[in-house]
C-alpha cells in the first residue's frame, strides 16, 4: 500500500429538518390546536483514530464527505427523524486542521479517540411551541439550522519514541533492521528510503520502544531539496533523536563532519522545537574501518565536530555495539517518562 501522510478533504454536516405547521383535525374536536412537530437533527461528521490504519490513502482519492439532512416535522405531534452521523477512520497520530484558518481541530494520538469535525444543524421548531393564551392558532415555525462545512487538512505524524536522522546511506535502515523486526530495503549500493519505517525494539520481555526511520536529509532540505523534509513531521512526537553518521562514506572526498553539521542546520531551519530535542551521536559503519584505526577515527570526528553529548560507535550491518545502544536508549526513555509532566487535557471541543 502506498504511504500517504497528507490529505485535504471537505466535510459538510447535515441541515436540520424544518418545523411543521399543522393543526389537530378530528371528528367532534373543532378547536384541536397546533400539533406541528419539530424537525430532526442533521447528521454530524466525526473522526476516530484506528490503530489498524497506517496511511491516509483513502482520503487522497475521496475528498468530499457529507452527512444527511434531518427529516422535517409532521402533524400529529410527529417529530422528524434525526440523521445518522458519519465517522471517518484515520490512523493514530493524525493531526486535523482547518485549512482556511489554520486552527487545530484535533490531534488524535490514541486509539479510539474521537473528534467532532462538523456539527449537524438543529431541527426547526414546529408550531406547537408557539401556542399561548393569546395565540391559540399559531402559524409560526422555524427552519432547520444549516450544518457546518469545513475544508480540512489531515497530517499523519507517526507515533515513535526514537527518530533516526542522517544523510542518505548513513545506515539508518540497516540499523533499524539490526535492532527490530522491521525489514526496510537495504542494499550494497547507494539509495535512499522513500517513506518512513517503524520498528519495535524489544529490550526485555516487558520493555520496548518504537523507532522511526525517515528518508535521509540532504543539504537544503529546509528549502525543499530531496525527500527528507517532507517526513520531518514524523519526528515531532519522538522523545529522542539518533543522529547517524557514516564514518566510511563511498566517496573518499566526503567530509563526515561537514555533513553532520549540515543535517543539524537543516533541522534547526525546519523546526526550532525539533532542533532542541535530546540528540545522540551514532557513528556507523565501523566494520569498513581497520580495527586498529577505529578508535582514533571516532576520537578525531568527535573532536573536530566539537560534540559534547553521548556518542556511540556501531557497525549496524553486523549488529556490533547495537545492543548496548538499545539498552541505553531504553534507560533514557524510562527516565524521561518519569520526569515528564502529566499530559494536559484536550482543548474543549477538540475531542469527544
């Protein structure tokens, strides 16, 4: 299935049914009085997060969703039937915004979470509501209210604890294969991943975390170059970023330090909040460096790059040093969860 993480749709709730003007007419009851019923409520449009869906492809080709109108009221005190709501199922992690105003409508980050996208109109009042001691034969009624209409932007942000950063061919896909059951494409020639991949890393029987691999960034990504900038949104929910660097690039003229600095600069240009997330340095492809030179190569990179944070040197293709890294990640995530403030309640009106 093609991975689609953006879509634009139009939703329209149903109009409420009109109230009725009617009078009771029965044998031997000459002055029966008003008996016009109210109109039914128009159908609303809801969205619900479903963990069994992982792409927005359904909304790329079907863009218009309209609920039915409510039925009109009738005589004999008969109220019109309310229309059924319609529910749009979206992947967990979908962010919904009003395309015209940019207002955040909902952030569906949990399975089963619901949000009201367009509210159906109320039914109109029948003439039985207008009777009084001075108006015994009212001929007034009210029309049903129109339903809400909106143009919406859907944006999928995958739910992962750890995100992978790096240039194309830094070994991100190889690393996620080494530590999880995910099987993104890898090969012994240069190419880049075309869509995000998620892998579950099981450290112990009862401890695990989710890692996200996005297409590699290149210099100028913040201005639209390459593929990686299109998928940086998927790192927004992560707690920790792993910056993978190829210490043994195919091109001998490539400077790993310059490429590492370029990645961080693109991250800063794209989103300051993402730039400030905790970030670890992972130096990959040690297997392509003679064993006697490995530590010196690592030390030289760290000194030139002027890095002060955690550093891990691995060979993802063989799994060398990957297990200690996953244990360190798990411990760091546990500590972050303990110190994080409790999540704020959803804004009023964004979720059911």
